[in-house]
């Protein structure tokens, strides 16, 4: 019984639309300034992200607690473009649950990749726990002087 409780997800994923741009920005702003994650704080940029990617709000007991997104590249390749949990809800396993649900949606996709900051210890731990392998490090990735590292999950 205890194990069943543990495996039941506490979150649902809800597709974002451009009407959600302000809510998206609010989540990004809640993270504050950090060198390990480049936040999106302008409405135009948020709308562009929502139009380009499949962005899902992560909901816990009806409340929006984060977002996760992916972009379909060429056939057989998806790129995970965001994973955010607002600070108040971090450390409860919600990011892992959200990633598990997205990976389930992408279960037939052979290659799933993403980038993160090499000092983003939590993000790296999460991705590695799902089998992502570290790839190349790219300096000054977004032009702000900070590096990023590529990670990929390749299914054979
Ligand atoms: C990265 C982020 C999404 C994690 O969200 P979260 O809900 O706190 O993550 P979870 O609770 O699901 O998982 C935390 C995992 O991080 C790891 N972790 C947590 N603290 C850690 C630490 N100090 N050192 C190493 N690993 C740590 C553990 O593996 C833990 O999983 P476990 O408890 O099952 O072992 C969240 O911190 C965030 O939004 N950060 C800002 C945005 C960001 O950097 N996003 C990633 C972009 S690639």
C-alpha cells in the first residue's frame, strides 16, 4: 500500500497557451537571478517560447508549481527546453514526476536531448537518474558568459 501511494503522481501536466504568458513569466521570476538558469521575463519572449515549444504547466493540487517543455526536432528527436519548479515546491520530487510524464509522452522517440548549466547540480542529478548521458560542454552558450552542457538520452 505504501509503495502504491509513493508511485501515484502528485502532479498533472496542462498545456500552456499564449493566454498563459503572464503566469509563465511569474514562474520564471519566482526563481530570482541565478547563473545556472536563464530566466525569461519579457512577455514577447514568453509568447515565442509558448508558440515554439510544447509547454506544460505542472500542477500540484490545482496550483501551478512549475513548467516543463519540449520541442520536436526532426523525426525521432525531441529537445527538452525547460524544467522549472517554483522554489516553494522544490525538493518534493515534483520535477522528477513531471520529467517522468514527459518521457512517457516521448517513449517512441529515439533521441531526447537538452542543455543545462554544468553547476546545476540538482538538474544534472535528475537527468542522470533517468539515464541521460553527459555530452559536450559549450562556453558562453547564451552569450552571458555562462557555459552549458549537453545531455542526451538515446534509446537503441
Ligand atoms: C532543477 C529543479 C527543476 C528541480 O526541481 P525539484 O522539484 O526540486 O526536483 P525534485 O525534487 O524532483 O528532484 C530533486 C533531485 O535533485 C537531486 N538533489 C537535490 N538536492 C541535491 C544536492 N544538493 N546535490 C545533489 N543532488 C541533489 C536529487 O537527485 C533529488 O532527487 P531524489 O531526492 O529522488 O534523489 C528546480 O530546482 C528548479 O526549478 N531550478 C531552477 C530552474 C532550473 O535550473 N531548471 C533546470 C533547467 S535544465
